């Protein structure tokens, strides 16, 4: 356009200077100079207008193009997904954010039916919602879309109809936002509310929610209603003043104010007034909360009656456990996962030479030095990881004396803290015997040299290529009978596969040296244990075979078995009652927990018997404790005779005994209980010359209720036993 305008300007200049054209103005008969100028000016204006229009059009195209780029960038980088669908639900457009959020590319989705990516449960509701969008113009829906990895993601989508330039509906545009986290938060809140309601309704402790200002109760759970004797409806009409006697109100209000202010979190042994006018004492812990904008106090009531009884029982059990622990032949120890000593026996103080006040501040590693300290430290770690272990180390006392000990133990949990409990057994004599054995072996090897040990070689297939005279002498084979045969010919048949795997692994992985122990059979069938060192024979980087030096370890195996038997006997001392030879109460609770868990898991019946000798104190007072111990021993023997192999009996404490009957109903257990009662009644005791006495026993019997608390279960059976005593003794009392 600019070139055209320039030409017009040129022509205009010519009209202003006619001679420059070389013409004669007189010959121009049709146009005057002025008319030509006007025509040229009009043409210039039209051309300039066209140029301006073309410039504006190009600018508009640039703005539109930039706007499209911005819109595309925004849509592709936004956190939400935008998609367009036709009337049949086919995807016609989707933003790049779909790939970022759900893992699919745009080319994978366009042309596909959207329902293929919708969770099956959400498809029908979405189809109805899609139809409503076409009718009403917009609709909101919550649904799940499938990620490429197969997981479903929650979205909230808003759909609106999309119209063309003529205003006709040509599809639906949907904006989707990932609400997975919101859904998780809503689910977590719902679960939290359900947990609170479950805890509140099922808590064994009583719970009251009180208005901190007017001290009126808002709500109480079932347990507090049971404690107080009120209904939940009646609870809502009560205040703190209704639950305490007038003489206690001042103290209670003072405690209440301290709880509100946070000056204390537990009020101990508060007297609480029941509906029937009786009093019980409770520990009340509290926490503050806000309900509908008001300050409230949540009080948790725990009846301390059982706790006091339990404390008395615990004290009695502690006395018994102290007696047992102090009766152990070795040192006994119990420490937590930080190495803090919690219990030890008198032997520990005697052997270590440290007084109790010093032991309480010491760490288990303080009693070991050098390599032994490292071994014990590693063993302690193993104890807490594997649950049990053993280690041998020299125990160093305060005066520097070193005593070799076999340290055994196992991991237990007390409260929420892992502890280690175990014993140390003096193995000085065993060490001396082992030392003498080693010295004897060394002297024998020095004297006899190669003749003492078996030495043989094999090729890379495991066939024997060389044996020394000791091998022939010990195995009883002749050289011609054994050369060229597989080395496993001398290994006990049931161990041959294991031996082949062991040496095969050494061969494949090229392990230069290994040590193994196997039982060998001589030609005559005699079994001999050998510990053998096996070395690869390598030539030119190729394994040619094995060289084995084997030594008779039969005696050592015998000693190890004897030691294991000894350890087992010591371990039994921890769980066996010395007098009755029944299991003790600690082992009773261990097995009871195990049997209750099994009953909960498989729904199997479990029955508990609790036995108590009738008038046993009177017997002891009349004939002495020695005769009384004889009665306890005989009762233990009678109980053992009456039980199956799967049953177990325990001395619970004093003259009380317990019996666990797994996979046994209450009716079946009653048969066993009657048998015990009847058999024991037949026993005749002669505590004095020419005087025969019969002693009876009262038995409480109860069948375990699934998921019942252990203490509740034992207490229930204990009460049945006392009920039997109150109704004449010498009887079995069970629930009707």
C-alpha cells in the first residue's frame, strides 16, 4: 500500500509542475488541473484508509493469537482438569493437566468414551448428571477417575453446556478438581468421631461431661450409669452436687476447680455418692474441651476398689516372686531397653560384690571387659531383636574376680517398654573340662599328627581321590572300597542331601574355606560326629576339588547335649513351683494370655478352674506347716493325675491352685473338676500318730467369654470359688 501512495504523491507533484511532463496544458481539453488534484487526493484517502484497516486487522490477529497462547498455557498448567464432551460422552478436548494428574496423554483420551475411566459405581449417577446438564445448563457431581496405575482418585466436577456461534448446544465442558485429600480428611474425621463414640460408649471407666460454669452434666456413658445407678436420661438432670455428700462438697469443688484450671489432671480417691445412697471411691482424671462455644470438663472415673485389691495381690505375688528369684542357683537380672536394672536376686549381689544402691545405677555392660563386653553388647541387641539368645562371657565382680558364665534370657514387655530377663550360670567347671579336652586333643594331635584326623580329597565332581590311614581306620573301609566313590558315602543317609547342597554352594560361590559338622556312618554302621574344615583346591583359577580335614567331635556333641539339658532344667526352675512341682503363677498368666488369644482367634472354648483347700489355715495351725506342705504336694499330684496332656495346672498362691482346660466347655470342665474334688477327698493324711484326716477342696469353674478381660475372667472364677465355700465347701461351683 505504501508504494501505491508514493506513486500518487509523485503524480500529484507532476500536476503542480505541468512542464515536467513535457506536455502542453493547452492540449488537455478534458481535465483541469484542479479536478485532477481533487481526484488524486480522494484516491490517496481511500488508499490510506485501506492501509489502516489492514494494520488494525494484523494487530487483532496478533492479540487473538497471544490470547489463545495465554489461555492454552493457563489451562495446561492449572491444577484442575478441563474436558469437553459431545452428546455421547466422547472426549473432544482435554487439558494437559489430565496427563499430569492421571497419567494419560491427550492423544489417548480424545475420541474415547469417558465412562471407561469412571469408577463402575459412579457411572450410572454420572450418566444421570450428564443428562441433567443438557437440560438445566450446569450440574455438580463427585466421582472417581482411574489413574494409569489403576488407582482411583476422587474429583468434584462442574459441568456446563457449550454453545456454538449460533447459540446451539454442541457439547458439555466439565471442570474437575482433585478432592482426594478432602475425602481422606472427611473419612478420617468420620472415623475419629466413630472411635470417640465407641470409646465413650464401651469404656470400662465411667465418663461424665460437665459444664464448667454451672457444673451440670451434659452426658454420661454406660459405665458411669452402672457405677452410679442412674440412667443416662437421669444423668443429664444432675450436677456435681448430686454425686457427693454435703460434707465432701467443699473438697470436691476445690478439686473440680483445680481440674478446670489445669493445676492438676488427676483427683485421687474422691468419695462418690450412688443413687442408692452408698459410697464408692474413685480416681477422677480430666481434660478440658469446648462444646458449642462453652467450656466443659470431661471426667473419667475409675473405681479404685479393684485396684486396691490388686495392689494387695501384687504385694503378695511380689513376695512369692522374690522368694523364687532368690532361690535360683545362678544370678538373676531384669533390665529395660536402656540398660537400667529393675530386678536382681541376692545371688547377683553376692557374686558381683556390689551393694543394691550401687547396682541400681549400673549398666549390664559394666560387668564385662574387652572382647567379652563386645560379645555381651551384641547379645543384648540380639535379645531385643530375636526375642532370646545365649552368650558365654566372664563376669567381673567388684573385687576383679572373673567368673565364666552362660548368660541366657529372653525379651519381655512390661507396660510399653521392652525388658530383658535372664539368668547367668557359673560354667567354671565346664570351662575347665573343655580346656582339658582341648589340651588333650592338642597333645594327641602332636603325638599322632595326621593319623589323628581324617584327611581326604575329592575331584570337582565330589568323588574321593585320596584318603589318609586315619580315614580308613575310623570308617572301616578299605582304600579300594572308597576311592572313586562320592564322599557322601561316609555321611549319614538323611544328611547327604544337606551336605551336597552345602558343598555345592561352596563350589559355585568359590568360598575358600568352610566349616561344617555332620554325622558319619562307619562301614559297620556306627555313627560318629565330625567337624570338618573344607578347603577348595584351585589350580589355574579352576576349582579342581576339595580337601577336607575332619575331627571326631562326638564327645563335644555329648557335652553340648548335656549342657542343653542343664540349661533346660534351669529354665524350668523359673516356671516350676518347688513344692508342688506344678507351674507357678507367673507362668499361669503367660499361658492364660496365650490360650485367651487362641480362643479369640479360633473361637475355641476355654475353661478355668480355681481350687482352694478348705480350712487349710486350721489344718496348718493344728498340725504345722510341714504337714500342710505335704497336703499341698498331694493335691498337686492328684490334679496332675486327673488332667489330659493338653491341660495344665498351676500353684496360684498359698493354698490356691488354677487349672487351664483348653478346647473344653464349662460342662466338660465340670466333669474334670468333680473328678479332682472326688479323688482328693479320698486322700488320707496322717499328721499325727493314729490319726487319719481327710481334706477337701472347693472349686470355682468358669468358661472364657470371647474378648473378655483377663482380670475380669480370673475374678469371675475366683468369686465362684468363694461362693462354693460360702455354700458348704467341698463342692464345684459354676455359673448356671
